[in-house]
C-alpha cells in the first residue's frame, strides 16, 4: 500500500494510444512521483462516448479501492467520466487544445462541469481559456523532460535515423491525416520553398517515444501548420533540443517564440509560411544563435517546475475539499 504521508493521485486518461497510456501522461506521472507522490493510473480503453460512459462502474471501483486524495483527469471526456462517478474526491481536469475546438455546445458542457463538479481546471495556454471562457482556471502547460530532450550531435543523429547529412532537413511531426494539423499548408510551403533542392522533407509520426529526441536532433527545421493547439509539446521539445522551428501562431506559440532566436511564427497564409521558412533556412546557413532551450528553462517549462505547480494545485484542491468551501 502507498505511504500515508504521500499524496495519492489517480490519473484518468485514454488508453488507446499506440503505447497504451499516452507518453505525455506517463511523463507527467513520473515527474509527480519524483515530487514524492503516489500515482495510480486508470485507462479508458474503449473509444467514443459510449465507450467512455461504460467505464464509469470500473472507475468507481478503482476509486473505492485506491481511495485517492486527488483524481487528475486528462482531456474533457475523462473529466466527464470522473465527474459522473459522483465521488467526493476532488477532481482536477487538464483540458487540451482539441477540447477548446469542439463547438459551442461542447464548450457549454465543459463550463457546466467546471462550475458544478470539477474542483480545478487546467488549460495549456491563455488563448485556450479565451475560447472556453472559464471563470476559474489555471494555465499550466505540460513540462519538458530536459534530461530526455537535449542537444545531441546533429550529424550522428541524422546518420542514426538515415536522414540526409548533406541537406537541410525539414520535418513535420504529426499524422498528416489529422485535420487540425493542417498538413497541406506545410507540404505546399516546403514544396514552394526557393531552396527546395537543398532540403529533405520528412513526415514523422507513430515512432517510439524514446526515439523522438533523436529524430528531433536529426531535424534542422521543424515545421508546424496547425489550425489550433493548446501548448504543443513537440514544439517545446524541439526548443529544448535547440531545433529551429517555423510554426503557425496558435496556442502559446507567440509567447514561446517572443524574443527567442531561431523561432519563427507564421500566419496560415502560404506566402507568409514560405517567407518564414526562408528566414529559418538563412538562420541555419548563417549559423545564428538558437536560444530555444534557454527559453524553456527561463520560462520554467521543464517537467520539474511544472510538477511543482501541479503539487501546489493538488494541495489547494484537497484543502478546499476538506474545508467544504
């Protein structure tokens, strides 16, 4: 049994990613354990609304057995399911970028649960909350494990993943089939790029999580053309590896890139994205400074700093619940 002195947190999330539990959820759990907490996982392995609802009895049993101090649900559907157990345990819900872009009726449902049932709500960027219009919210992005995501030798990394060592590699890190990732814009921008003969374009997804740092370090320019995001993890991970990035100005990209050398925000206009790719290309060719890792550290976006913020939030939720306020 877990120690009586440790705060026990039940993570509730989907278990349908290729790795089972999302690596991001597991990474956050690990960082919380390093803060001295007991983390227990409950995964929802059925998809769709009916699949989530059918998991409620199992979740209620786990809550009764584990008696967690806090339930931390990841994504709104997990938050709805947790709330419908009608537990007295405080529920903290992390909303992601997609949660803020499901339509007005869905946003209204989130606001009802946030006001009536959930103890605390986390969004990944201030822009998310402008869309959701929640009155009591905490802006806490996912943190970056700086021990995992760090600068490696670029030539060696390219050789390991069989990228061209004599060209500038531009990589798109997502499934092109995902509508919100807007792959067609990135693809057209790369193919219209004036230095196209000097580049290699790679589309990277469904790779083992442990391989992501190597693929990032093998990349010269990461391109992201998303229609919306909360606080895109792959961008922060690329910054931790000092990889140059061109990205549409969604989520917290404007704050991340502001005053950061080697990072170029674009609109969703094709010409603008091509211009920003040219700027990024020139930045690399002219060997200008890249300050992404420094920005992640200065902004306290490392996993340990984020874990400390979550610990404070959990304790606030527990104290408030105990006092009945």
